């Protein structure tokens, strides 16, 4: 049996769902193929459960920083309730709500594993072996996301470990948690589990800083925050060997240099891989690159295959739900024949938020990336805790805000904020970067008093000081 749609999407994560929905909004027909849960990694094993695990203790710590409110805190966070709330945010791994949404949007859902068998031709094999053939008239969109990557460390493949799925779905808090990788998942989950009661949490990061793709001061400030929580951070830590006693006994990680660390669980968070091995890409002459990622052009199309699009993590451009959804909006329009401006489909203005306490929020280029790209760069920084709004948030409010400015064009190339709740401040910076607003014009965007966003004025004053001095 073969069914024909304008668009066939493989993968019903946030990116795939949006590609189908936007195509339909433009008057096309669309079918979507999903092998697991409609909603994807972010809804059930990523963004949503991880934030549900972080938010309760963040709220508690925010209250503790305000002395008069701190007096009212006489107990601990209710861990059982945190886990229940996490389960509510993930609908107990039931995707009916998302299926209803898809059907309401007019998308046909086909459950099973989708695989290309030719140009605009997809075969779906359901769990019971039933095969459905879907033909597309306008294009196929791949949005298969990523899975945790496992590095080739001696013994790692032979022992039971956790990745984002097990840790975000944990039924109890382990006593000793080892975290391999000090990237986004590593730092967020280290803090969540320590604050939810893990007695010992150790982060092992191979590079000389945490979150190594961000500004160097980010690492310093996050290390200090994790240290204050009682988390051990080992930088420059190269794991050489992993072993576990039985299935549930302690797990031991041996580092280069011989140090041994013992835990009850080991979280592997060293990056991702796109599951593109069994997608039938060979049938249309496409070969995924390193990490399984499929290369696309600025229209999110596979070069040489103008009917094949890749959105979200699987194209390796930016492993972030919001960026995947943005790509999907572009593709939905492109499939309907709308001429989209691909200028921002690259990574120039990608906003990123790490939901630790303090949060890390950044958009655009870091200072080093801007210099590497050949810009004549000016940077200014200011402590968010030194604003009136920061002081009102409570004692110990601290964190750097920094702007990276193109000296010639007087526009913002990148911005980074560290501090409590700064994720909500990021969108102003994203607008400034995308709109290429000049510093002179920004003088007239007046931040409210007494809000933490007054840091924008302080940053502009720092630019002015440099201008007056030169
Ligand atoms: P990541 O790429 O952010 O970090 C991996 C870290 O592991 C790097 O710092 C790397 O230097 C380190 N590493 C690699 N091999 C290692 C080894 N053998 N031993 C020790 N350290 C090693 O990847 P992660 O944390 O797995 O996250 C995956 C993706 O999920 C990220 O791209 C991120 O953008 C996304 N994500 C986003 C979140 C958010 O937006 N708040 C939250 C969680 C994940």
C-alpha cells in the first residue's frame, strides 16, 4: 500500500513536528513517521524532565538568598514530589497529548521505523512488521534527533551506565554520582542530583574548563557555583578505564595518571550522535559525516538532493530544540514554495541557556570566535549582582555579563550572561544580534529600574568609557 503526501517527515521530535505543522499551515499535506514517542527526546528525556528536576531547588536557593524569606525555610525540598512533578511534565512517557495535537493540526501519524527507499519514497516498518509506503511530492524532511555518544574508553561498553534517558527518568537519587563530561548535560544534572540529595557528585571533564564552547569566564563561574554546592569538578580529567562490580555494584573510573573514582552510577554525557545508520540514505547516494550528522546547505537541504531536508540535531548545526524548531519553520515555508531568507539558518545568532544556578545564557559569537572570524572586536563586561535589581534578588547574587561588539559596525556580535534567571534576559540580546542594532541606537532602549536588565545600561556605559578614552 502506498500513500501520497506533499511532505513526509521522518522523526516526530520538536523539529519534525514543526516542519509538518508549518507545511500544513501553508496548505500542504503531511505525514510524519515516529518509531518511539511523539514529542521526541526533548519532551521525555531531555529539556522538559531536566528542567523539572532543576527548578524546585533553584526556587529554594532563590528564597534562601533573601534573608527575610530564608527565615521561613525550615525544611528540605520534597524529593518524592520533585520526581512526581518530573513524571507529570513527561506525561509518564505517554504521548497521547502530543498525538492529539498532531492530529488536530491535520498531520497523519505513521508509527514505526522510517527508511528512505528512493527519492521522495519512504518505507515505514511498524513494530508488528507491517510495512507502509509513503510517497512525497514536494520533499522528505529528516528530523531524527540524536542519541548519547559513548566514547571508546576501555570497559565502558561492558558496564551499565546512565545517559540522558536514565538520569532524567531516575526513580531515586544515587548516593555517589560520577559524571563523565562537563558539557551542558553534565553540569545541569550534576547540580540537580547533588541538590536533590546525592552525597557525592564528581564531574570529569577532559578539557581545561566546563562548557568549553562558551566564554572562559563561564567555566570559572560555574565551577565556583558547583564547588559551593559541594560538587567535585576535575578538569583535564581523561577517563582511561571503567569497570563495575556485577550489574549493580560500584562503578570505578580510572583516569590517565592513575587516580580512581568510585560511584554508584556513571552518567555518560560527552556529546551526541545522530541515528542515521538505518535511514536508507545509501539508497539515494547520501553519506552521513562524522557523528552520523547529515550535512545541509543554508536552506537546510542536502547538497545535490533538493527534495531532501534535514532539521534539528541530525544536521549537527546546533543541538538545541529551539534552533531545530526554527529550522523547521524555514523548511515548512520552503516546501510550500515561499522564498525563505536563509541568512540566519547558520549558527551566527544561536541562543543558548544552561539551566544551572546561576544560569548561563549566551547568543552569537564568543570573543575568540569573533576574532577568529576576522572581526575587529571590543568587549565590555559588568557584574549583574552590582545592579540594583541584582541586589534585590538577594545576597550573593553574582555573575558576569559581557558584550562582544564589532568595533567597525558598532553592532553586537555576541552576548553572555551568568547569574540567577538570566535566561529570561537573553532574548533582548538575541534581538540586538539578529537586528544588527548599533550601540548608538541601543542607548535609546531604556532598561527598567530596578531590574537586573539594567545591566544593559551599565554595559553601554562601559562602551562609552572606552569611546571617551580613545
Ligand atoms: P556537550 O557537547 O555539551 O558536552 C560534552 C562534554 O564532554 C564536553 O565538555 C567535552 O569536552 C567532554 N568530553 C568529551 N569526551 C570526554 C571524555 N572522554 N572524558 C571527559 N570529558 C569528555 O554534550 P552533552 O552535555 O552530552 O549535551 C548534548 C547536547 O544536548 C548539547 O549539544 C547541548 O546543546 C544539548 N543540551 C542542551 C541543554 C540546554 O539547552 N539547556 C541541556 C542539555 C543538553
